[in-house]
C-alpha cells in the first residue's frame, strides 16, 4: 500500500476543516500555538516511516503521557492497580469530578485526569522524587531519543491554572486514594503532561504497544503480551474520554488523545500512527486529528474490525 500517497490525500481533504474547533486555552501556554497545523506520521515495525507536515516539530503531549504512566504502573503493580483505579469508560469529560464522590475516590480509568493522577501517585510511592525522571527515561527509551524533555512554561502554566486538577487530587486524597504529598504528585503529573514530542517520536514510542509489548527497534520487551493487550483495550474504550465511543465508531483503532492536539493510534501487529492538529472538538480531542484517522482507516481498510 502506498501510505505516503494516502497521507498526502488526507492532508488535502482535511484542509476544509481548519475553520472548525478551538485550541485549548484553559492552560494559557497551550493557546500560543499556530492553530492551523496538520502533521501526521505512520511508522511500520521495520522502521519505515511516512509523513506529511513537519514530523519533527514538537508539541505538548498532554494526556498521551497517560499511556506511558499506565504501562509503568501496570508493569509494577499488575492487577492490584485496579484497586486504586478502574478500567471502565467514564462517559464524562476528562477533568470531571462528579463520579469520584459517589465512587469513593476510585477513578473510573487511568486515562481521565483523576485516574492518571492516581496512576502517577502509585509511581511516586516507588520512585519518590525521581518519579518524573523515571517516566521521562521510559519515554526516551520507547521513543529511542535521549533529547526529549518537558516545556517549563507549559508546566508553570498548568501549575498556575490547573484548578480542576487540584480539586480532583484533593477530593481523591480525602478518600485516601492518594498516598503521597499532593504537591509531589501534582508536580509530577503536570510535568509529564508538559513533555514535548513530535509526531515522528510519538509514532515510534507507540510501537511497543502495537507490537505485543516489544519495541521492534531494539527487540526489548517492555511489558507482557497480556499487559500490552490491556493497554490497547483501554485506549480503545477510554482513550478519548466521553468521545471514546465516537472515536471507536469512526476510526476503529485503539488511540489516545491529548489537549495539546496530538492523537496516537495503533494498528495491532502492523504500525503506529501519530497525528497533530491543535484545534479541539467539544470533548477536548483534536478535531482534524480524529477526522484524519477516520480517513486513514477508511482508505486503507486497516481498522481492528
Ligand atoms: N486531556 C488532556 O490532555 C488533559 C491534560 C491536562 N494536563 C490537564 O490535566 O488538564
């Protein structure tokens, strides 16, 4: 299949959508990006990659980081992790507080903010003040790139404006489901969200999930087959918050979005994909990114269904 030609076709077809959607501005530093961008990368297991737009241009990965922290926590804790965070879709916005109260501080899944904050807390219990370094080192390894780092301005902006996240962590702490100091956990969470990566780096970093837990570049096993399956399943059912059903319906692939405008997706046992376009739909997922992935699976027939 001529993936490059398909990406170029998609790039033309999405142009009409540039007037739609809105860049995230509740984190002011995120609103500084050029809204009319479109970048897409596809990477096969033999390292061949295809792309349109500036595939090396970096953006804030935001909630895509939750895939990495979930991998690390699941690897450490196995199914005990589910005593602290569930694996059901929430059907609520990514930063919603409502379920937490009537579900006793146990977030529905690790891909909404509440669940990701608990996941990060489980890592802080083990790695203490080195937790962010531990997360970043893992990302560098799976992306095969030592230069990856976080953006201090975005981190500061989240710290100064992340009122919902502070509300979430305090609420969860009141149910004793945060075991470490609020500041340590929230600082780590905001830093992981502020990590900057390109579509090319993110596509590489998802290869281990697409390839049953083994990074095909190095042949290193990072998680078991079963845990790679669970990560993919959660990406399919929870990766786009209250639009997860819509994403599965339209795209038909496990995927994870971030409010920075990136979406990663995998075609199990075949390839990984990353798309970036910062204007978001009402549920906080890249509007053009979702459309581009829908076009990709329609044109290639490569969905999991
Ligand atoms: N959906 C997202 O990407 C949200 C992440 C963002 N850092 C927040 O906590 O609000």
